[in-house]
C-alpha cells in the first residue's frame, strides 16, 4: 500500500509539472471557463479512490498560474448542473457563471478543446458518477432509499 501512495504522489507531481509547462493553456483566452476531464480520481482496482481534479480547491491551486486573466478551472464531474446560465457544483455548493469561452482540458494529453454550452450540457447529462464506495453498488435497493432518507445530501452518490 505504501508503494501505491508513493507512485500516486509521483504521478501527481508529473501531472502538475506538465500543466505548469502546458502550451495549450499558455494560449488560453482571458475569462474562460475550463473543465478538466482527466485525473479526477486515481483508481484503486474498480474504485475511483483518491480525489484529484474532482476537488475544486485542488483544481484552483494547480491551475492558479492560468487564472490571472479571469479564467476558472473545475473538474468535469457528475454532480455539475447548468441552471440559469450558471454551472452549479451540487456537491460543494459552488457556482460558476457560464462564460463566452468554454473549454475542455484533457490533462493526460494537454489538449484544450473549445465547446458550446449545449455540448457542455450533453457532457454533464451523460457523465457517469464516480464509483467511490461499495455502497454505490446498492443503487435501486432499499438500502439506497434508507440512506437518502436519513441523509438527503448523500443522494448524489447514487445518481
């Protein structure tokens, strides 16, 4: 297990170094909203084990260099919704104004792809939730009903 964590730490350092040297992000137009598509979690077997770009504070910090011209970065997770010209992060209760410049950033390949609001909506609707915990395997059962009844905030786990 120790080697697993050490390897993931090394991988994170390489990903961050690659982002710092990104030629795609160097040409990012000002006031963009960028959705990171890769490295949301690190896998441990079937599970999306360790959060990386799925956590907004990680994403903000790692992409801070590119935020100076009003651009914002967030992970393209399953708990994002578009409402009233805003992107709502339903897990962390954060919202981001939709901007003229919308992009997907593939952190594995350093590709920046401009998208439309309708393409973003389709991506969000089709995004499968991360498989974070074995309890998600009980979707559609009485266990799900009990969990969401006792703690409605956890309903996002089963979506």
